[in-house]
C-alpha cells in the first residue's frame, strides 16, 4: 500500500513538536493563529488491524502561523482507547466498526459508560474556555492548544444520561451557547437536544423526543428559531445492539420505506413543531440552514443510500473495486421544508461531488450565504479518492476547483480576513497529501480567486483526517 491515495490510510506513529516549516509563497500578514486538525493515524493495534476509516486511533496536528512563519506539532490523543492499546498491545474497547471480541457484559459497559474508550478522532472545537476533540460519544477530550498534550475527558457538571452525540456541535451566536444533539438508549430511547452556556460546564436540556429505533445522525442544523434534525432511515434497534455481539456500524439497518424526516424543534421551549417527510436519503454533513418566510432552507450533502459507510471500510479503500469507484457519488442539495404544510422538495445546487463542506461560519451561520467550500472529485479522475478542493457559488450555481496531480486535499477551512467586506474575502486552509513524494503540506488558497497563496511542507506524511478549526492568535 504505497501508491496513490492509499498512503492516507497508513499508520503514522511519529510525533513531532515545534518543527519550523519551509514556506513557499507569501502568507498574509493578518493570518495569525493555529489550525488544529483531527483524524485517525493508527490503523493497527498489535497484530490486529482496525476495520474502518472511522476506527483509527486519533491524532491531532497543529500548524501555528505567526509573522509569515509556520510551526508544526502532532500528537496522539491519549484517550482510554489509545492508552489501553499502548499498554496491552491489543484493543480494549469497541470502535465504530471494530469490536475487540469481549464478553457481552463488557461490551455493554463500554457502550453505556462513554467515559471509557473515547477515541475522539473526528473534530475539534472550543467549548467554553476548553479546547476539545470530539467523536460520536457525548464526552469530548480536552487538549492543550500549544503542545497538543491531552488534559483529560471532559466531565460535565450535570446528570444528563447520554450515550452518543454528534461531533458537530453548533455555536448560538447571540448567546454563545453550545448546542448539540445526542442519543439516549434504553427501553424508550430518545433524541436529546441540549445547550451549554458559555463559561459553564453544565449542559441544559432543550428537548427530549422518544424514539423506538433511533437513526444514525452525524450532524444537524440550526436556524434562528429552530433546531433541525434530519432523521434518515438508517436505524438501530437498541436491544439488538446490546445483544448482537457486533460493533455499532454492523447493527445499523437501511430501511428506505421509512423515508427521511426533518424534525423541527423550537429552541425557545423545546417543542416539536413538526415532522416533515421526504423520500429516503442519507447524509453525514449539513452545510447551513436558515429561515425564509414560512419555510426552512436546509443545505446538506446527500447520498441516495447509506452505502457510503461500507465504502469507507479500510479493506475497500485500500483495494479499489474493479469498476474503479472509490467513493459513492453525492449531491449538494437544498431542501425546502414548508412549516405551514405542503411537500418537502429539494434542488441540486451544483454539478460537483462534494464532502467535508465549510462556509464562512462567522458571517453566514444560520443566514443566507453564497459560497461553500469542500473536498471534491475531478471529473477526469472519478477512479480516485478526494483529489480536489471545490468552491461552489450557490447563487450562480458555478464551481471553481484547485487540483494538482497526485495530491489529495483534506477539509478546507475558511478564515475570514479582518474587516472583510465580501463573504469570500479571506483564505482557505487545507492539509494536502502529496502521494508523489509520500509527504504532506499545508495549502493556503485565496478565498476569492481560489488560487494558491502559499504552501508549507510538513516533515512527514499526514494520514487523511476529518475536521479541524482555525483558532485566531
């Protein structure tokens, strides 16, 4: 596994600190701060390989930009999963699609006591005054933003009993509250919406909605007045989950006859405003949402079914299929949800494959917007993994791409320029795998022209990650 994009799914054990990177090009003088990226970096424990991209043990990578210079640090997150693997040379906890073949009792304990085995490999955010890494468990892990040293699992000062959570919490701009969606499994399971006020460690219940077979949700949307959940027909039976002896992913069932429902919850009192049904689709990532008259606009990356989860098993990724398809196609869709009644309908916003979408969050979150950035797939190389960055103009329905042969960019993070007038005035940061040289680099693009401003060569290959954030310095 040495050629092409497959290098992005190979273990990187080397941890480095304070490495000055060579910069080619000229970084904007206003760009000061740290990009922190999160993702899996260890895909084997002892003699056993992890099964899915989502299962790899988490590593943080930081690029600190100051006075036109870039310093790099990377470090494994010292989660219970990672610590057990290091100490015992084997898996100790179940991951998304990998199970250590423990007894039913211990497996149940792992699932329902989420302070254990938390492999926070998905995203990072600032939670009150803490820098934290998230996975699909309700307790994130705090880390030091300079050294990336793990501080510990965050214990909330409340008694909410939750078993999963999305790794994409939202910030309420008017209050500074963090809002997230969780699942609680039990005889009667529930979707739980909570908020955590700024400078607090106590989560407050917003809404709890009973559900017999909960849907898998990786993200959700906010508008000024509502929390919006997309309930896909990819569901899990809690009792079967506990007794099956299989990891979480293998308990998910695709039931398209259910369709997809948008659950709209009023923020002010937690009331369920309504359920709005449409034909079945699946999604990992919402893009944005906002209110428009008596309807909600919900933009997201839609798949026709949940086969994308199967496509991301490591044996599939490392040995591409005979038909050359590496990643199932998707669409950037805009769903129109009429609150006063009527059919939910959608339109396609771009003729481009898109994932890991980002917008100018500071300016456009919960507002009409024009530009979305994401990873994509060149029409000339559909037999490849994510091989380009794309900027979509959702008003003009046009796309601009950055592409370089043999290079595989990660999620683009938009950083607005100070005192920007235009929505796309700023830069886009992406960590790119250069398969030609088995290394990686930080790419800086002009947000408006999408042309290269600068790049900084990393000292080693960085495996494909998921999400990151830029924390201004």
